[in-house]
């Protein structure tokens, strides 16, 4: 295994299709992008796991949106893990990397830092938002928290909102390279039955948790056999095969699905990215009056803002922000 081949597939999404099964999918490898997301914060292990899983789901789902669009994933609950928020920014130009960012908000006093992650979300909602253009209302789809993982929630979302049988198989963790360098690695596969083969579901309720629709509710008998076979094959994958880097994604697809006639498309590179800036902070404060800005001013006579995603800190003169701003002073850090 050479360093060059490792770099070639790290932080990429490889779209594919199984021609003999009428199934499409994506194979994801995350390395530096996930490491950059998690290194911005000192999260306890339970929160790290939720952020990692949410980032993977966002990357795999986001790969289908159009250039310059934005896809956001939000998980809100009444447990100690209150919020997981992620954003996927599609590239503005074909061939450029897509960008992804993520962060979490949690109640440290109630959190079991090393306990199971998913139960600490509690009851709540799983939402996907797609922003097409600035100024337009985003598309929003919401389903309840269900199952035993964020992947289960995503599968339930696609069954309810899109009526598409969907399966995620994800793994992630820290690896140590020769020399002691430690970093996050993640890998996963998303399967989705092609929409033209999925019947429209009528009536109320499904066979899933709380009456939610499940993949079996969306498939004809023939399609169900293909779907079951592909899922059985996916269940045979090993964690080390998913995260790599010794097994290339194209090789893995052949290992798993060679009888299903896999066809691959152009891979999409990924990187960590955050579009926050002083200009955006000033724009967000432009709706406030001098009185409002006065309430935001700290004891040192400054208005400050911190980006939850990347940790950037902005330090501004209150006289230069808000409706009645006198002009930017250029102070930021």
C-alpha cells in the first residue's frame, strides 16, 4: 500500500449502480475531513461518535444535490445530546471538492461521556434541509428519531419522505500510523432502490417503529428479493475493508457485488470547510438597532462572535455593526 494510493481515495464519495439489482449507492471514505471536523472541539467520546456518524450521513446524502446547493442535517432531542448539526456545500464548479462541517451542542451535566451515544439524544426529530439559492426558503423534511442509530433515522427518513428503500452501513474510529500519528478514519456504503421500481404507498402506517414505513413496505415481491440479496452481501463487509486504506473502493465493490454488475461514476472529493467570515457576522448583526447592539457589548466594550463549526473568533467595534453602523473598523481575530 503506497501513500499515493491512500491519498487518492481518502475523503471521497464514489457513486455506483448495481445494474442487475436496480440499486444505486455511494461508497464513502473520510480521513482528513473528519479529523478536521472533530479536532475543532474537545468532545467526549459519546458526542464524537454522533458527530462522526452525522457527518458521514450528510456527505453521502449530500452528494446528490446540484452545484452550489447546500444540504444540512439536524438532529434535535430532549436528551443530553441536544443538537447535532452538519452542512454539506456542493462544489460551485464540477471537479472541485465539496465541503463539509459539523458541530454538537450537549448538556455536560446530564451526559454519560463514555456511554452509548444514540440513546442520549432522547426523543426528538431528524431533519434534512436543502438550500437551493440565497434568499429562497429551503426544502425541509422531518421525521421522528427512530431505531437504534442515526443511520436508522436516515433510513426511516427516506422511507417516509421519499418512499425510497435505503440502507446505510457505516464504521469509524481512530487509527494509528507507523510513527505514532493518530487520526480519524471512516468508511461507509449507502444503498438505495431506484425510484422507478418503488411502488407508491397508500394507506396509513407501516411496519417500522411507531408505524413508520420500512423498506419492505415499499417493494414488490421481485424487488424485495433483489434488495434482500444486496443487503446480505453488504452485511458481509468487514470494518477494515470499509475504512481502508488497503482496499480501494472500486476493489471493494467488486468483492461485495460482482454478481450484481457494479458500475461506478466519477468520484466526488471532499474537504472540511466553513464559510464563516467577518462579513457574514456583520451581515447577521445588520438587523439590530444601537440599543440591541448595546446589550450584546461585553465589559471590554466589544461585540464578539464565535463560530460553532470551526472555532473562528470575531472581535468587533460595536459602533461599526448594526443598522446604524458607522463603518467597519477591520478588527477581527
